C-alpha cells in the first residue's frame, strides 16, 4: 500500500457522472478485496462529501477516470471543433 500513498488527496474527474457528481478526491485505501486481491480506493465527492469505493484498477483506467479536475467532455489532444472556411 505504501507505493500508492502519493495518490492520497489527489483530485479525479469521472468520465461519466457517479450519482450526478464528477469531481472526487482520493481519501483512503481500504486494502484488498478478498476475492481478487485488488486495492480499493475511498473517494469523496467534493460537492456532496459522499463517499464511494472504486477499485484502483478502475481508477487508473483513462476511459473511466482522469487525474485532475476537468470540465466538459473534450479531452486534451482532441480538437474542439473543425471549422471549414
């Protein structure tokens, strides 16, 4: 678990809202699940302060979560619009 301590209090944006919220902070690690020996992260919503649990493997999946807080749907590196003149 020590190798993940640098992620504590880090900010995350869900690609798809979780209970209508997108911005979370990683607050703690629960340890490993008994079934798959995977690390479980405790995430706190910055608006409602509700807690959710997310597997570390899922949190590091760029299709589901992004490190940092972002607005909108446009990903870095993609063009926002294609203007034809």
